[in-house]
């Protein structure tokens, strides 16, 4: 899938860039063609403005421009376009003025003039020979036709087209390699998400497979002894119920994460006392900690409030406390602190016990991730608790982090904005 996406990414980029370059070069060619045609037209008008016996002005090296020689007078610009003028009287060519620029035979000039007269238009082009013409009708009925050679236009446009094609080809090759590099950068998050999704599906399937297998096995035993009473089959029914409850908890967690991933997910905040909420969660864990031989300590600043979802924040505190009590170790300790920290509420849950290896810390909030083999279903989880905690914190525009060392233990820290 990733390879297909990369190919599509490169292909779309190349098509878009190639199309844009083609449009740019096409406009450039069209603009140059229009400019060259305009120069030819201006040269023909200059030629028609001169009498038949007058040659065009000649270039002079180091000669000041006409307007400097005679202020107030602007002479027409010099033309590099090969132009000649044919004068026709009563259908007969009477004069050919090549201006000293063009070598044209009388037959060619006469045939070109006749072709123009046959067309009956004042301006246009001839295909053979390749000429551009402009016709002028004098009051005495004399027709003067200026012809400009089109080969220089064609050669200029051909050179520009070949150059543009070369630049386009080089640009496409360079952009191809650039697209390869950009595709790897652009699709890296997609590739990571795709791998996480595959791992997520595999982990979820594995976690659901175990309770389903137990349920099917237990129900198979019950069905194989149809004559027995419910009381005699109670053990298998209780096992089935326990597995169903665990599977329901897993499904509920997956649904919560799926809703949290939705782009349109919104949290309707309401004012609440975070101090009372945390204290209520802590009281629920006193019996659990006592039964586990865990020392439970706390330092909760009074009257700390914020705006948030009470149910989700309660679940966040319960997840962190549950995680701390489970991994505090025999005779360990758990300490919870809640304080105001730089216009944010700072909630930290610290526990003793074996430290989490540093290489596992960046992955603790990933779904179904367990730092070690001890973090299995027998310790009470599917590896979704911390992922849910992070989702809740993100939904409240907060931050969650973890530190773990052998000397100080493990500490989860949550920073929540007050407003």
C-alpha cells in the first residue's frame, strides 16, 4: 500500500509540474511568436512609409541616436527583419525595392505579388515562399506590397521550442528525484500510522481471541451436559461471564479510543473542582492499596478548579492510580500530588517499584504496548490504559509525560490548562 501511495504521489507531482511547465513554455512561445510577428509588421510599415527609390537607414558605429542629433525628432527604429517592397501598377510589377537587405528574383517577387492580389486581403502570410505581407493602396490606384521573410521567425521559435523542451526534460528529471525524496518525507507519518494500525488490529485480535476461546470452550462444556442443572454448571457459566465482562471492557476501551481519534471529536467543558475529583478517586483506592500492602500518600492543594469533562478527567486519575498501585511492588508506595503550576494544574502520580527501561518510555502511551512481560492480562490490562489517558489529556489541550529511574521510581505528570 505504501509503495502504491508513493508511486501515485510521484506520478501526480510529475504530472502537475509537467503540465504547469508546459503551460508556461507554451505561453512563452505564444508571446514570442506575437512579438516576432509585431516586429515584422512594424518593419513592413516602415518599408511602405519610404519611397521606392529610398534605401532604409544604415547603422553607424558610435553615432548618437537620432533624437540626440536633432532634439525633438525621433526617427523610426532600425529593423533587422529582411523586408522588400513590390510596386504594382495595373497588375504589372513596376518596381522592386529590396532595400539592400534581401536577394529576391523578379519572378519570385512577381509571383508573391500576384498571390497577394489573388487573396484580396490587406495583410496575412504566404506559405510558399514563407512570407508575411502588408498591402497598401495609393490614391492613384498603385498597389505597394511589403513582404517580410518569415524564416527568421520560424528559426527563432524553433530554437526557443528546443531550448524549452530541454529545460522541461531536465526539470522533470530533477523533480523526479526531488519527488522521491519528498515522498519518503510526506509518507513517513502515513507509513508509521499504517504500521501502527496493522499492529493495533493484530493486538486487538489477539486480545479478543483469548476470551472468545474461553467462552466457546465453556459454552461447549455446558452444551455437552444438557441434562445437568444450572447449579452444577455454575463454574463454567461464571468463567464465561468473567471473560465476557473483560471482553466488554476491552471493546469499550477500543470504542473510546476510536471516538477520540475522530477529527470532529469535541469536549464540552464545564467548571469543576479538580481538588475534590482527585480526592474522591484517591479515597476509592485506599482499600485497594491497603489490601496490596501499598502505602498511599497525597498532597492535594485545595480549591483548584478548571473547565473540562468530569467523567474523562475522573477516568484519567483512576488510570494513573491503578497503574501506580499495580507496579509499586510489594511494600511499595504511591504518592499523588495536585498543585497550581504556572497557570496550569499539575497532577503527578509517583510509585516505587522496578523502573521502566529508557527504551520503552517513548512507547508507553501507544495502544497495546507493554514495557515488559509482567504487564499482561493477569496484572489487569490490555495495554490501553495509558493510551486512553493520553487521549483524554490531548482532548483537554494538556500534556502528559513519564520519567522512571531506579533511584526515584516512576512518575507520571499531567499538565492541564485552567481555562
